[in-house]
C-alpha cells in the first residue's frame, strides 16, 4: 500500500477508530488495502480507488476521490444511510423473491421437468421389478 493512506491512518488512528464505532463500521488494514465492513456492504479502500461490494453484485468502483480517510469514511456512512432508506428494490413481503430474469425462470422450469420425469421413470422401474403373486 502506498504510504499516503497508511501514513494518514497512522496519524489519525484514534479519531478513525472513534468514527468507525459511531457509524457501526469495522476497518481492517490488509496488505494492499483498507477493508471496511458496514451493515449494508463491504468496502475496499486502496491508494487508487474506493470499491464497494454489496449483496447484489461484487466489488464495483465508486467514482469519487478525496484527500483524507475521514472524507472516504463520511462518504461510506452517507452512502449506507441512503441505501438503508432507499433500497434498490422493495419487497412486498418477506416471502416474495426478488426480480428473476426470464432465462433463470426457463432454466428452473427445465430442471423441474427433468426431476419430474426422473421420478416417473423411477416409479416405472419399481413397478416392473415388483412381481405380483
């Protein structure tokens, strides 16, 4: 990791820890980046960019640049607050599944048909082996 972020972290470690506690974040320094975990998603802060990982897709780049770690942490806190209040999609009830694309529906129907056919053939084999007295 480049020395700029690391040095900024070392200089302000106490304040950063307090900020993370206030906003329910966990920040860990790994070899090439700072990994930040929140209730909404995971974040990776490198010298070059900020990456966000949420439940719907993998890491994707956030097109923001700041001068300090505090500004990045404030951005993350604001982003997560917005996401909590405005989810990408809202479910009508807990049992409703999220939007499923047509190819996935077709694939699931094909699997179901194959499993039904397999059950029918297994029953037929069982009847064939059964000897009536």
